[in-house]
C-alpha cells in the first residue's frame, strides 16, 4: 500500500515564503486591469472620421466632449463650465472648465475646441445641419469662445451632446486641422484614459491606461456625463470574434465585461453565479441594409423600392435574435418607442407576403438586366453575418444575380468608403446597424441624410428631403416636429436611402462578483466609474 507523501520542511518554507510575497506589497502594486470584449475589434482610430460605433467607443475612452448625455439622456455640460444664450438665441457663449489638459501635458484651449468642432462639422450629419446655421466660432480667450448663429437653432446643445457616431471629440488644434476626410493618426486626447499605441494589436488587443492628470467633474457619474473617474489603472479591449469563445471567457473569468453577448448564450450567462445581465431602458439597435446610390442598379429609385417587395423583416430578426422579448418589428426610420416614431409610407414593406411580380416590374424600370450585385459579407460579426445570409437568400429567391464577397468587418468598414464601381473595388450593398438613440433625432441621424457627397455611405442625394430635415430642427413644438417626421418618413420610403430590418435590445453582461459601479448607457458603455475587486 502506498503511503501519502509528506512535504518536507524546506518545501513548506518555500511555499509559505511565496504566499507572503504574493500577498505582500509587490502584489498590491499590480495594476488593476479591466478586460472587456466589445462587439467588434478596434481598427479605425479617428472617432470624427469614422462612423463605426466601435471607433466611437475607442474615442470615448481618450477624448472629452463639450456636452454629454446623462442616464436619462438629458444633455449635461462636460468640458464646459458655464454657458449663456443671448435673448435672440443666436449667440452662445461657452467657458471651459479649469484644469483641462491633453495627454501630452499641453492645456486645452478654445483654439483646440473650435478647430475640432469645425472638423466634426464637416463629417457628421447633425453637425452639418448645425453648421448650416453657424455664422462664426470666435475665441474670446483661452477658456471662453462664442458660437454665433445666422438664425436661432433649437438643437445646439442636443447636437453637441450626441451619444453616437460621429463623436464630437475635442482634439489638439494641430490634429484637428487634418483634412476631415483623412484619418488623424495621433490619438492624443484629454479624456480619462490614454491610448497605448505601442500595445495596440489589431485583431487581438487595444490598451488604455489611466490619465493621472485628468480632472473629473464634481457631479456623480451618470451615463456619459458627470465625473469621469478612472478607478482602474488599465483597460484592455480583448478581441474575441467567436461568440462561444466570448461567453466561455466571461464564465471562466478571463474577461470582466462582455458588451454584446449572443442571445443563444444568455441562459448560460444568467445561470452563472457572479454574472449580471443588464440593459439601459433606451438600449437598442436598428438593422441597416445600406444601398449604394452611385452605381447601378441602386442609383435608380425603382431598384431601391424593389427591395421593399423582396425583403421580409421577420426573417432577419428571427435568425439572429429569435427571443421575442429582445426583438421588435419596427418599420420606423426613427426607431420605435421614440417621440418621432412613425412608419408612414412603409405599407409595401409591411405586407405579410412578398410581391415578386411588383419587384420585377420595378427592377425592369430601373434597367436591371441581371448584372451581378456586389454584397460585402462580414463573416465575423454576430449580427451582420446571419443577417447578410438572409439578405443573400431573399435576393437570390427574387432572381437577382449576386457577387458575394466574404471578409471581416474591419475590411468591410474600410471598403464601404470607396465610391468606385463594384468592379473596381466598390460595392452595391452591405449590412450594418445603428443605435435607436442616434436614429431618434432626424437631425443627428447620419443614416437618413441625403446630402449627396456629404451624406453617409451610399451617398443618397435629395435636396428637398434635406430642406425638410432642416425644418424639423427649426420647429418650435413637439406637435410640429411629429408632423414633419411623418412627412420625412413618407419621403424616406419613397427614396429608400437604406432598408431598415427591425429593432432589438442589446444587453451587456459583466462579472458583478468583481466589478461595481458599472454605468447604464444605451450605446457606448463607459469604462470609467468601474471598480474592480
């Protein structure tokens, strides 16, 4: 019979010494690291140049803003200390908080702010409307500047506080002078975290460290607003493209925070001790099937209208988010459950059965003769991959010839900005999504813009629609805005800048046995205010 082995005294002494070292001062000095897996990998870095939500999340870590929205989605000052509005509502005077400085140690001045706002105004749909009313931005001194309007515009603060891409990030003046259509390369912000470019490995990891000189606001943190207190030393965005690997990493404790858990795995996560699943009441996303208006066949309105008779929204939602508690058949371009909700004009799309005969008539009128339609298929995204598969199936069923090009989301994001014909590296269709929150305001909704070259990817062009959209921002009452939104919806379904394919709630999951202070936010979960035990 074998006797159990007994550890020798010297070995026990070594183990004891190791335990003392592990629990002593050296262990206490180990940086507290928050590890999070988000819905996509950080590839593009400039949050003004790119409309990717993941780029906005990256920008949110390192850049600050003039205003931000709190948990109730109400605008609050962020970099701004005080502001006044003239009686004629055409002159806004802003004073910055004291102690603002960039990560390189230089102070934030009004010159940085003004140049950043001008650059943002050349990219963002809502900002373009605001700058259409802008007469001048004038610095009074290093902390105070004036925003002079040509005419009153009731959404100045709301637009500056937007909670979605493109982010109104304040950059150094020399960086903000970069051509708005070229990406800024240096990521030097004034926010609570510093981007560690040397540790950035696209496809693997993005690293941020606490900015020791950041001066947070005194108010409690709320949503994107309030005191941005970094309570961990380091944040790592860990890229895990496979949903099963993501949920396994959270269960095993290899990551602390999972932004977009796949619906199939929610029961597993809910049953795991120490994991909390939560969602902001306004959290939600809208599916987008983006059509390229520059090249055949979707340069013709009839071809775009044909898609309303080909596509069937329930099939999309039931494929990638089958839980009825999380999905919503929503035909509103402004999102459902929002003040501007309306599906006026959506009757063809809402029909219980598809109408292939009508689709064929419209395609013939558009001059389509069976030419291949190039679809960018992102195969590494939990929602885009299955949604694109449904799109392919429904278009082929309608008799369309497709050129499906598989790639990762990062490659799609890079290619979607190309205006060349599909045969020269361009595209006809790709699938993406946007936030309900960003869609709820017709001014800040990038995706409905029909401002031609200044519009979002796909470049829809309709001056009359843009004029009507601007009138929404001038309306003085909620009733007036709702009436204009109804007319906008009818025109959207007439022009079809893109095809929406439903709405869904996106919960987040995190290790509540390790983390506290996780803030509720509908689109970009903040990494500040979080303590890790």
